[in-house]
C-alpha cells in the first residue's frame, strides 16, 4: 500500500508473556478464545493443544512465550495454526522503511525485524518460519 509516496505494511499486533509482537495482516485469519481447547497426549515442541476447526483441528502453539486465553489463528503457506497469546491489540500501519533488522542472537528465523511502537519495540514475526519450525511433518 502506498500512502503519500511511502510503502506501508499492515501488521496485527499482539502480546505474550515475552513481550510485544506483530505479524503481517495477510497471515492472520482470526482471533479465537481457548474455549474447547484440548491437550495433545504427546505434544511436540511448544504445542499446547488443539481446537476444533471446521471438519478438522487446529494445532495451537506457544512459541513466543506464554499466552492466556486468546488464540491468533495464522495461515502461512496454506497451513493454518493457532498461536496462544495474551491479547491481540489490533492492526497497526508501519512504514516499511522503518522496519529494522532482527536482533542478533536468535537461533531460528522467527523474528524477521523490529519496529518501534508508541510504547516500545515490537518484534515482527515471520509466520512462514513459525509454521515451518513448529508444524514440519
């Protein structure tokens, strides 16, 4: 989207126990509650349960820190999954040129950049990297 000659990105902003995050709006499908969530008998890394989703199920993960009672449903590369979060605060518009590189030291590619929010730093999450790491067959 171009606004006054600038490239802007729309991001869904959310919070976990580890801090503030955002994901590109095109990867966010919906926000749900954890009502009806069931545990997985032998869960994989960061898997906290699953929810009914149409005729199937939706795996819910807590890969970015503990959440509470909200699930941000993401769809990356055609693979929907849920991310346990404390809250989803809304959609923000960010000037694409203001996105800074990810912090050094992460072992994966979950964080693809950093943006300055009105009240601090917000880590930009790569939904496709999150899906590949947690939902690999």
